[in-house]
C-alpha cells in the first residue's frame, strides 16, 4: 500500500491531501469556474455535464482510493487559498510501478505557475519517496494550457489515444505524455526552475493543437 497524499510546498504553492471539510470550497470553485471548466468535464455516454456537484461524495470516493493505495487526492492551494485539485489515479506497484495524473486550477489563479509547480511537486514525490517508476498525463489537443504544463516540465510525448475518454458529451482524442525515473537526473521542480528542461517540439503531435489558451484542466 502506498502512503496517503503528503503535504508538499514551494513558495506560495502547496499541495496537500484533500479533506471532507474542503467540500464547500470545492463546490464554490466548481460553480464559479463553470464556463472555464465545463468543456473538460468527463461525462457518461448519452449525457452532458449537469452543472450539479456532489462534492462530499466526490471527496469521499477520492479518499477511499487514497486509503486503499490506488490513488492520491490533493488540493492545490495558492497563498493558503483553495485553488484547484490534482488527483493521482491508477497507482500500480510491482512490475508496473506506474500512475496517472490529472489536475485543474481556478481561472483567477491561472498564469501564476501554480499548476506547473503542483504537478512538479507531486511527480517528484511519486518518482521519489513513493517509489513509482512512471507517471502519465493524458490531455485533449484543444487544452493548450494543460499541454504547456507537461511541455514545460519535460514530459515525453508518447502518442495520441483516439476517442479515449467521454468528455463534454462525446468521445475525445487525448495526447499521452509520460516521464520515468531514469529520465530525471535531478528533481523535476528543480530542473524546471533552473531552466534546464529542453525545448519542446510540437511537430511531434499528429494533430493540430489549439483552443482556448486559458483552459484550466488536464482532461
């Protein structure tokens, strides 16, 4: 079993385990950021985002995954204020030692490096103290802001998963990125802050990327 979500901090940015008492703040942010996040919300086939949020049940489910070692559920804070979520899912040990990562940030905190810092902090934890070998992030080609996060941090592009996840009423393509422990000679956060991440070449993408440059989610 893996450790529960730790508290990790750099400057004004903190990621910490989400708690049931975050439900009210989470609901307020989801409602306030509805136009910002709606197009990235996962849906069931035949449905569209409802605009209703049962945040207590959502947090309860995340905490169950945290307790059984298959996930880690983080709140992102900026200067102590609830700013978004970062969830680690599909944690596998043994010969795979892998996980997937997804995130969103409230619109008013965008452009301040909060998401990039949070992803780097958690990836460093997963590939270090948590003992994993690989971290994966899948992002829609339209989600330019989320693509910038993984590009800036040096995640490696692995391919396009066609019609991969049902989001905003349809099956959507996703670009898949990953990093393995051997690819990091130093912590991801340290490498990014020092400007040692090689420039990313978007010509590797098989599809044109683009959309709302303010988009805030990794879905």
